[in-house]
C-alpha cells in the first residue's frame, strides 16, 4: 500500500481528555498528535531573523506562498556576543534577545497565526552557557558557568566526571553524549524533577504566547526518557521536532526519539547530495520504510540547515541552480515534512547576522526578493522563501496532496518522477542538454512550468515560464544544464 499521507483529523475533545487521563495514569509521554497537518505541510527555517521581520514575512510571503510553519532561532536571553551561535548559549528564559523583545515575539506569533503560519521555537534546553568566566547576558542578567539567577545552581548540572573538563570526547559512549558537556556547554541534569519543571515552565510560557511547538536543540544529548518527561508535561498536540543528528554506529539514534514527535532526518540530504553530484539517481524505497530513515510520518527533511551549510552540506545557497534542483526534488517528494532553509550569506562560519552597535540584529524583508542570485554579499539575506521556484514547488506539493511517488526515470544526468496523476518533476544536473521522458497519467496537453513560472504559472496569455508537453501518456522535458521543471494538474494551460 502506498502511503496515504498524514491523518488529517482532529481528535474529539472527549477522546483527548480520556487520552490525557490515561497518559497521566501511565505517566508516559503524550504521543504528539499530528493535528491537522497534511501531506502538503511545509516549513521554513528563518535563521537569525528578528521577530518583527518574521512577522512581516508571514504576511507578505510565507502565508501567500503556502508555508504552514516557520522555525525561529532561540528566543531566550543568551550570552552577549556577535557570533550567531551566541543564541545557543542560554543565560535565562526571559524573552529578550538580539532578535527582539517578548512583546515583539508575541506580536510575531499572533501575526503569523493570522497569516496561517505556525511558529515553532528553537528550544535550547540541554544546556546553559559554555563560558568559563562569569559574564552578563544580552539583557543584562549576570551569570556564571554553573549559576543562573532564579533558575539553576551547580547541583542542577551534570558533572559527568568521565573526561577531562567533563567534555564529550567520544560519541560512541552514550553516557558521555548525554551527561558530559557538548563543546563545554554546562549540561543540565535533565533527570532532575526540579530541572524538568524549570524547563517545562519556560516552554509553557512560550506556548502561552501561541507557539505551536518546538525544535528540541541537541536532543541527542538528553536521554529520551528525560525529553519524554518534559514533553509529556506539555499540552497534547504540541509539535515536537527533535534534533538528533544521525551518526553512523553511534549508540544514540533518532529512532529513540520518534515516540515524542518528529525528528530531523539527516539521512535525507546525505542521500540526495551524491545523486546530484554524480547524475546517477536511485529511487528510494517507494513502499514501506526507507533504509536509515525514520518512518515518513515522523521525519522532517531538509537540504541544509544552519549547521550543515557551515560544515558538510554539499549543496547550499552558493550553488544557485543546483540548490533549486535539490529543493525541488525534496518538495516534490512524498516522504516526511520538508523544511526549506533561509539564512544569510557568509564567508566566516562564525559571523553573526548584520547587527547594530547594541547587538540587535538588523530587520530585513524578503517581500520583493527573487532568486537565486548569482552571488550574495556577506550578510545579505538569501530570501529563499521568496524564490519563484520554491513558491511554485509549494503549489506543486499542495496539488500533489497524498498522491504517491511513482518509480522514476534516470536518463543521462537527468531524472524525474511522477506524483501519481497530480504532477511530474524533472531535473538535469549535468552540463549538457538532456531530454527525459516520464510516463504519466496527467491528461495530454501543454503545461506551464512551476519552477520558472512560480506559484501561478498559468497566465491569460499562456505560461509565465517554460512550457512542457504531455502526449500519449508521457511528459517530455528537454532540459538545459542545471534546469529543474515541474508541472502539475493545475498548471495545464
Ligand atoms: C561555540 C564554539 C565552541 C565553544 C562553545 C562554548 O564554537 O568552540 O566551545 O561555543 O563556548 C552552536 C555552534 C557551536 C557553538 C554552540 C554554542 O554550532 O559551534 O559552540 O552553538 O554557542 C553535535 C550535536 C548537535 C549540535 C552540533 C553542532 O549533537 O546537537 O554538534 N547542533 C545543535 C545546533 C547548533 C548548536 C548546538 C546544538 C548547541 O544546531 O547550532 O551549536 O546548542 C557528528 C555527531 C553529531 C554532532 C556533530 C558535530 O555528526 O553525530 O551529534 O553534532 O558530529 O560535532
Ligand atoms: Ca545532556
């Protein structure tokens, strides 16, 4: 049986109540309901973008282009430094950060919600700062490495005693990974009821402002039972996406965390990149589970994120057309929930987003942006959420709905596949023109391309972008070098 997408029904109140009672009795974590999410669900990570700007993006771009959720950077007070990664060193749980104030955060959530976009906040709950010297946070809160006013004292941290300086040295040791310090970050004792309550109070506060859920940063570094206890104390339906980087042979694997909600599936981008490079494409397991991938309904997939674009990612905003191809294949796929990534250009991996003298990150708008550009200046926003190809592929995804992905065709450096009866995507990753013909049950006719034509590729005069033909049950694509194409049931002209 092909996968038929996510359940689209909301549980009745009665059932939810009964479930909650049952869960309270058995004291296990509330399984996170997929709510009213559908096969069209797609998110966007707006890395280090201020709250006021995200609110604007929700209204001008994310809502209209069909994104259903946005992942923000961490909203809490952190150390006062210029590097972007200062956001991952919490000083406290007050919502005063380089990205905006509590009021601005709340206003963003309300405005995004009105635009039909859920806000998922990045929750840094495994640790506090990695600073050996005492300091003062962005909002003026004094702290020490193991002392955080009103929150935590030395006894609330793991001091693993397994390595020099208590740092994680060996990812093959579960105990080190979960109780020693990730790059010197003071590791919270998440087995402690007091610590758990303090974290839950923080997450509850964000929920009270209307966020739909959380990315759980560094989830690998917390025992799944610890995360389960925290998540289980949150209201049912809170969306949870755990960051557990799949590492070959490591004892802690993403599968341990799927009972809590979704996880970022790092295998997806890792599998895609070599295919884009070699031009030799392999269909994934089309029915049933993909090897080294969590089940589809618990997977969040991406081409790159803020960590991988600075490290191992082979395809990023720097690759322009190839990046579009990677995103097009991901958005056309029927596995998991995709999250598109949008950050800023950099040549120094530590460089923070452009900011004022007070450290507050500059506002930015992608409302009039297009892309990809041939090149970006350092600090310039990539505005991927505004690219016509991305908007077009979100429309493709909406039209494809629950239709299964069918067997693909690999021809030279080109490849394509159909979402049964709903749309066909095709790409050419080579340097030469290449034709690829994909069998399809789309009706014969001329179709407007959603990659060059965007979200509304059909105009009164014809097509906004390229035109492709379906004839005798075959979609034919003559593709130039590094060209992607996508046609769908609503793009026939
Ligand atoms: C910075 C400095 C450090 C310094 C530290 C404390 O770079 O030199 O010691 O501050 O002062 C981000 C940055 C870090 C930064 C940190 C805190 O990337 O450079 O440290 O913020 O400011 C592992 C984890 C995974 C984690 C990655 C980065 O398992 O959870 O490392 N990813 C998240 C975020 C990061 C963030 C943090 C966690 C910390 O997405 O942006 O760090 O909150 C294999 C393993 C993986 C491992 C990976 C890299 O693949 O399988 O598990 O990921 O190697 O080591
Ligand atoms: Ca830990």
